[in-house]
C-alpha cells in the first residue's frame, strides 16, 4: 500500500492566498484580532510567516533590511521579534500598525 502524503496547514493556506490574494486583507485583520483576544504570539507569528511565504520571504527580508534566515527566525514558533521588526514586516506587506479603541465599560 502506498504511503499517503498529507499537506500541512501552512501549505494549504499558502496555496489559498496565492489563488485568492484579495482575501489577505481580511485574514490579516482576523489574525491581529485573534491575537488581541488570546495573546498567542506564536499563532500570530505563524500566520505572518504564511503571508511572508506568499509574498516572498527573500523580497520581504530585503525590503526590511535583514537576511532571509533572520526573517524566518523572527517569524518562527520560538521567534521573539522586536516591535520595530513587526512594524517593518507589516510595512513590507503593505500595511501599518494602528491602534484601535477597545469598547469596554471602565468604572
């Protein structure tokens, strides 16, 4: 019996966004909204890594002035990028970080 090869979620997401680039705006909003609720930095970094792969890791790294390996390390599960790095990565994606008011009652 032939051994089946399964695709990773990252591979599925990359293929999806390559075929549907217009969906990336909503995805980016969603991942930051999820991060705001869960504070799960590794999930945010994994999602940003998918976007970087779709847009081209080498191109993004060159745009922000770091090596390809440095970008991959920053966006890895054990990555701990500085705020400036996240801001630069988002800028290379064509976005900027912007605060959003939290609607909540403060006593």
